């Protein structure tokens, strides 16, 4: 049963061939058996999960099923990234700063998924404050990649990715500021979507870079992501940048994908800048053959150009640290979070609490951001980066005047070995070279598995115009109906 | 642009971030590398380009000035390191 995807689990719950409690106990057992080695979870909520499952079972019995009452997530066990506030449960954000923090409220995403009937198994490990591409920046230790324990699962949603890939749960939540859903999805062989900026509420999602942060689902198929996204998305007055626009019935949009020539007329653009220096040839080959598969389904493929692609990483490493330095100023040792012992004065309290509470990568980014925003440097760094951000966004709009979807690799390599990039922040940052632009522009983007190279998953990334999540999900679903990369399981977790 | 350990110390002070003296030189080296990466954007021609602060140039939505939250002081202060009579405690700031 643990190898069933979310849709299959939902069907079993609907027909009552398994109860939510049985399913919950089974997944808790798997976590108990395997997670000591993997370290994908920061907190496991065994007791409350079983209670939630019992409530779900009662609701399923009363309703006579789940699917007939349009509650496909009723009784489904999931995991939340530990960046989402969960009432009464430790919410650490992967940091010593919040090791002692029990949230007094639920994030909107948590609330919506609870209303949909999901069972929360626990909170997933992550790079501290979502800053990282390897999950090695967590105060709670590095996470293993289920495909190879010596390799990283990606980051920052590395715990969520490892948990789904290891079959600890059929789906998990993640967040994506520069690729933190798509890169770990690619490294762990999952499907993960970062929706349009503003599609999912950021309320109760601990802020890293507020103009880039967006939540999304990580699961084993596009169809499963569609089910999750439908429950997660929607307007929220508590998030001032939430977009007031009805949520589409994403699952309904997938029905067309089952037709032959499902992608008839879809225009796919391949940016020439993506297939250049830095891309592992095995990934280039895998992506090219995945694109051929899409072509066989009726899509038309053409070359496009994103001339400012090489400026994405530089601009991002001004915008994201600048916003992070501002957002993380709230951690002052006064109202919540870590406080140092015996401060001599207020300045000592601030400095030591923050110095002890934050890890090295977070400190680096606070320092870069503070520098970029400081008097005399603001125009040269922050303002310049915002202008470059506009150029990057304009490039996409130019491309979308010719194509519907932009395809390319999600990552330049497959999952790398632990400790291989920790000494060099710049080489770590360059990992996100293909994912960052969608955050800068605010566009929806999905990663889905399209090959195995030397036994490690390869991610295909598809990006579309604003609020075109349906098109991404449908394209990915059409691909997954013809291929079986998304059903591959890491051999140790079968 | 490369940063000196003294400059890192100054930036860390602006951010009220404690950094060990022994680590200032390491940070200076790492941050200088990152700034080297960042400065690649200087080659871009951005004359007349409107700076983009948010996707779609979104602006904050305003709401009516009404009370929407009830008093949850006790609940919210449960997470505080030190409180007394409903107030957050900090070291004395005025002699």
C-alpha cells in the first residue's frame, strides 16, 4: 500500500478497502523503521495523526466515501515542510532560532489541507529558513537522498522530497523561493509544482524572500499535484499579495490528456541558453528525448531565446538576501525564538541571540542583504537587481508571445554527493540556474521525472505564463500517461 | 568588489548579528565571491527600465480599518523567552 500514489490511496479510502487509521499507522511505521538513516523528518506527530485519521474515518463512513463527496484528500496522510506554522506543534524552519517555537496558529495552507481532511504525519526537514539547495544547512542535520544515501535530496524542501520518495507519504507540501520545490523534486524523482506568485496564500509560511516565496505540492505525479493544488490554492485576505481569482478545477483539466494527440497544437519553446555550458550532457540528452515524447503527442517544438538568462543567479543573490535580511530582523530574541544567556544589554541580546540562533548560510545571506541595502550601495545592488529582474520577466513575455510552455532541464546535474559543495557558496548557488527565473518573474513552473542517469532521477522543467498551472499539469500528465519515470521507486524503499 | 574583515564587522553590526572575530576573514572571503557573482549583472543595460519589486508589479491590498483580531496576548506570549505582567522583558536600556 505504501507504494500507491495519492490518487490510488484516495480510491482505496473511498472504497474503504483500507481505513485512514490503518494507512496512517502503516506510514508512521515506515518512518519509524527508515527515517533514522534518512533524517527527512524534524517532528513526527504520531498521536495526533492517529486521532486525525480516526476523525477522517468517521467522516468517510458518514459520507459513504470520499470521491463521491468530492473530498479526494479525506483521510490521506501527508507531511508538511517545517516552514509552515502548525498550531500546537513545533515549527522550527530548520533553525536553532526556532527550535523552541510552538506555533500559536496554523498557516492557511495547513488549515486548508486539514479542512480537506488530510492527516498530518509530521513536519519535514529543510534547509534553515529555506536557504539552500542540498538540505545540508539544517540545524537538524543533513537529509539523505533515498536513491543514494550519500547524495543530497536537494533543497530547501529536501525533507519533503525524501519523505515522498521513500514512500513515507503520498504527498508533501514544499515552498519554492528559487527552486526549492522543483530542484529536490528533480533530485528525488518526484513531480513538484511552484504555482504563480499569489496563487497560494503565504500566511503562516515563515518568510524568506516575500516577493519570491510560493508554496506548492510535491507528489509522485502531476495528477496528484493537481489534487493537492486544488486544496492549497485560493484567495486569502490575510496575505496582502494573495490574488483574488477563482481556483480552477485542475483535475478536470487533466481529462483531455487521455485523448490521443492530447498535446495537439501545444507550442513548446526550448531556450537556446539552457543548453549551454554547465549542463551535464546526460541531462541534456534526457531532456531532449522527453521533448521528443511531447512532440509525439502533438506538441510543436521551436527554439526561443531568454537573452538575460545568465543574469538570473546574480540578480537573485541580491533580491533574495535583501528581502531575507529584512524579514529575518524579526528574530530578535525578544518575542519568540532563541534568546542568549545573560545578555548584558539590549545590543548584546540582539547580537548573541541572532549569532547563536542562525547558521552560517543564513548569516551569509543576512550580511549580503544588509550590505546591498546599506546607504551608498542600494542603487548599485538592489535597484540594479530589480531592473535586471524586469528584463528577465520581459524575456519570458517575449517568449510567451511565440510559445505556450518553455521546457528545459530542472537542474544542471543529478543529485550531487553530500559535502561536495558546502565549502563554496557560489558553486552551490549555481545549482539553481534553471529554476530561479520563474521566481523572479513570478511564473508557474513544474518539475517532473523524465529519465534515470546512472541510477539517479533527472527532472524536466516546464514553465508557463501567469495562472496557466492547468496547462503545465496537463502537459506533465500527458507525458506521464505515456512514460513510467514517475512510477520508479528508489530500490531501498520498494 | 571585495570586502575586508573590518567591513564585514560593520555590516554585521548593522544587522545586529553576532559574528566571531575569528570568522570575519572567512566571511569576507565568501561574501566577496558572492559579490563577484552578483556584479555580473553590471554588464546589463538597464537605462530607462522600471525596477520590478513584485511579480506583476503587485501592490499591497488595503482593507477597511476595522478590528479583526481578538486579544490573544497570553497565547502569543507563550512563545516569548521572558514576560512579566503581559510585557516582554529585555535588559535595562536606560540607566
